[in-house]
């Protein structure tokens, strides 16, 4: 899951001219017409469902997102896909950046529908896991064994400690999943952006729903066989290296693959307890710097160069 701010929609407001020298032409009262029509389908979460999980947290700078609040009603959408790229749920981002209430609302719904054992990738999955535990959703997520993960692409920009706990590569049972389907979806759905700016609330939601329907039925579904075949071929390629792996393990005296899991656990424990640089390593670096300085001084003396 991830958020995208391309599909913005301008708010219809009264023009009030300039205030304190700044153009506030769109900063008046709302001029939106009441439209009670409901879009068919179950892609969208309602605004009420999103409000239930509201918390004061965001991963976008308030100073940046606040500039758009004056003219935009909808500032984008937050999306959840399944591992085969089918759309699960969408919620609108309303006059804000990527607040935590959006992924929390989606997670709450998925826990109700799917239940136990969900693993979900998010580019800030590590901090989102902390947010979940501190939210009213925490006990529910823990009881249903929810795992907040980081996708393979975004995860490599995180700290090593984060990777050992949240990276898709090290998550048992996840297989070959990279958890980065949202990026491909957004690269295509961004084509809707130019037509979204002046749509009504109903027509914007309708356009997004129709796009998702087309994506699921004519793109994701048609690519499903290729997706499965490609994963199968990749799995066979990995299995073909078993002999080389076994030989290397034997040469290194590694008795079982369980050792790899133990190494990962030991690395995680080491990094978790590493509050500052070990004293021994600090002394080594200080000693090395003094040796470098000594070498420079000896070079100057031996070549009769002036000392600065």
C-alpha cells in the first residue's frame, strides 16, 4: 500500500480577492453542489470509515502540504493492492498529506475482511508498525498477527536494523514477493490526473472506480498467468543453485541453513543493543588517526619542508 498525490481535485470556493497582499481568490466559502449519488462497487472506503482511525501523524512535511489545502479538496488517494496487483481498497486523501489515518483505515477494513496472518508492504512500514501499536488498532493487529513490512526497493534505503526486521527479503513465508506493486499502478493511473482537477466529487470517484475495474479485469487479470509463470521460473532458477549452496556450506563448515536464521537474529540483537560505537573500535580509529598524523610529520621532516 502507498499514497499518491497526483489525482488532486480543486475545491469550488467563492472568490474573495486579495487578503494582506496575497491572492486568496479561491479561499472563500464552498460552492460545491450537494451530490448524493453513490458510485457502484466496493473499491472506496467511506470518509466516515477513514475518520474513525484518525491520528496526528504524517510522513509528508506540513509546510509543503498546507500550501495545497487552500485550493484542493482531494489531494490524492491512498491505495492497497494484493500481491497479484489487483486493487483491494482506496481511500481519498482530503485536504492533507499522507496522514496515518489513511493506511490505518485500510488496514482496519482488511483485518475485518481477511483476518489473521496479513503481511503488508509500505515504504515506511517500520515506523507505521510503531504507529499501529500506539493506535486503538494495536491490540487487534497484534491478535491477528499483522506484519508491517517494507518493500524490497524502498527497504534498501532504510537502516540495517530496520532491514533485519522489516525487509521483505528476510520475512519467512513471503517467498519472492517484493511488495512494490503500487509504484507500477501509480505510473499508469497518473494519466488520469489532468482530467481530475475540475471534476465533481461523484465523477472523480466514478472515474477512479472505472479505472480500477479496467485495471483489474483487463490488465492485472490478463497478466496473472505470466506473473505465475515468471515466479515459477525464478523459483526453479533458485532451486538449481542448491548444489552450489550445499558445496559452499560444506567448505565453510556450515552444517545447516538454520545457521543463516541464527546469524540474522544475532545481527538484529547486536544492532539493537548498539547505542554507541564500541570503545575498542573507537580506540582503534583514534590510534589510526595518530599514526596517519605521525606519518605526515615524518614526511615533512625528512624532506625539509616547512611545517604549517
